């Protein structure tokens, strides 16, 4: 059987399809993100053409025995899968490159692990032998892809890997290492084989390489996660300290009001003895208003804060409340029933609520400074946070006055902001947190001059 370019092109289609599905499986194991199916299907066509055309040329020209051919195909695979991640998953270019390289590296391992089992030589000049080769190769790609994905999920590397992608300076060089992994693996196999064993393939070297990389990255990622947990605990202690200071502030205001009240009572007593009812009524009205303004609202907030029985969340709300007091931003917290638990890690919960409150604070502060530019009449100028818990879960609503209307379809874009350049990462980060969990949903909209952000955390399994 003589292979032409057209025949090689046709035979490469199912092989590239198996690779594409394998990379989807491995990407899910790494990131716990599900692809948008329609985009994934459409993206297969440019991805396949990017690989099938050069692969067919290399095969017809009998160039697969050369290491530079494997390196060229590996780079094309990285470019193709990085572009797929960008379009299908909406990841940033940097994260797309890192995850694309990791997925291609893992796919290369799955492709070579078949060498442990596919030890026979196939007669590719025979239709039967060709069919057996195709079926065996596709089966081993998908089977070993599922096995490696299962190992990654079993080791719970997704949480650490996502934390690594969100990291900044400390692991900048690790990202460069990951980008080079497919090339390093090919070079290691080439050096070990000296191009004599298994036609530029060595499953044992690939397996050892895989175990070493998973071990090193697992250790590095988990060290980073541990450091972040320590930082979160330190921040929680600081937040609890501020919460105690808030309570002390309420106690101090009560003492001051009590002292002022006694002095003012002495002044009104004579008018009461003279039967001046209007003066007494005016006094009561003033005292009641002063109490509500200086002490009553704080006591109400403290009582509502007492219903937030998640320590990390309570500390966050205390810090944000004090920050708004310092910036003269009115804040009202409502929690009519105790909020005792959520099926969501406290760290991600506080990050999500912090984003909602920060957005509300900035918009309300701008509203106070520059006024309203929307058509609606001025609503109540305050940040309101409402927490409701029932058998279905917890609903969190953060509301603030809006200066102008914002396009609902654009507010979730990474980098989009009405506050100027270099902003607009908050809601995009919130979207990534929400997409991590099956039972967490968010909604953002405008209504009657208010910008309203909702976060619903249901019961049940908490991660995708």
C-alpha cells in the first residue's frame, strides 16, 4: 500500500480527534473547568488542520525519525491547544500557554505509555494491520488519558494548580519550566534512547519523567497553598482584632451618650416641672435621633453581625464596615437569621464577598463625590449587604447606588471597568470562583437606580 498525502491526511483525522478529546480530559483534571461544548466542537477544525497538514507531510517524507520533527510537532500542539484554551475556556493568554503546555506534556506521556502494551509490530501496508494499529492507538490514548486524569484528580492537584495560576512573583520561573516541559521530555527520551529504541519513544523514561514532574509540582504547589493558608489565617486574626475594636467603639459611644444624656436630662427637668410639653417633646425627639445616629445604628449592626456565625466571614464584614466608616460611606448589614455554614471553602467565600463589597464601596464613594449621572432619581445612598439562610442554602445580596447604567454583558469581562484603566478584575475573578463550584451562582443587574450583586450558595457538593 502506497501512502499519499491525501491518505495520510485522512488517517490522521481520527488520531488528532483522539488527541483533542484526551487534552480536553486532561485540561478538566488540571483546572476543573468544563469547556463550552459548541466552541470546543468548532475549535477542533482549526486545531486539526494545524496538526494534520504538517504531520502528513512529515510522514510522507519519512521525517518522523528525526528529533527536530517531534519538537516541531510539539510546538504546534502547544500553540494549537493554547489557542483552544483561550477561545473555548476564555483563559488569559499567559494561563492558556502554561496550561496548554502542561496538557500537551501529559498527552505526550499518554501516547508513549502505550509502548508498555503495544509491543507488536503492525503491518501498515495491510488494511487489517492498519485498522488494528488505528484502533489500538486511539484506545491507548483515551485509556491512558483517563488514567492520568484520574491520578491528577485523586491527588487533588486541581486546587493547587489553580492557585498556582493565580499566583504572582514566587512561581514565575515554574511557569517557564512548565512551558518547556514537552520539549524537555522529548530531549530526555532522545538522550536516553540515542535514537535507537522504540523509534524515538521510551515509555519507561516517560513514566519516570511524569512521576518526577507530578511529585515536584505537587510539592511546589502545596507549599504555595500552605503559605497562602497561613497568610489567610494571619489576615483572619487581624480581622477579628478589628471586630473587637468595633465592639469597643460601640461600648465607648454608649458611655459617652450616657454621660451626655444625664447632663441634658438635668437641663430639661426644669422645663418639665414648668409643664412645657413642647420642649419635652422636642428633647425626646432630639435624644432619640442622636441615639439612633450615634449608637443605635452601631448596636443594630453589631446585633446583625452576631448572626454571622462563620468566623472568617464575620471578620471580613467587620473590617469592611470599619473601612466604610473611615471613608464616610453609609453601610447597613442585615442578617435576620443566623448564618451558620456554607458548602463552600471560607477562603473562596471571603474572596467573593470581598469583591462584591469592594465594588459597592467604590461605586458608592464615587456617587457621593460626583453625584448621579443616570436618569433615575437618587436612591438611598448606602451600601447594603443582606444575608439570608434557609434549607436551600445561603443568599448574599449586596446593593449600592449606581451613577450610570452599565452593560450587563460587559461587566464580567476581564479588564472592563467604568473606573478607568487598570481596573475591572474584580467581577472577572468572581466569575472564576463561581465557575469552580457546581452549587454557587451569581447574578448582577441594575434596578431603579441600584446596582445589585447576588451570590447564591446552595447545599450539596461544592466543587466541580
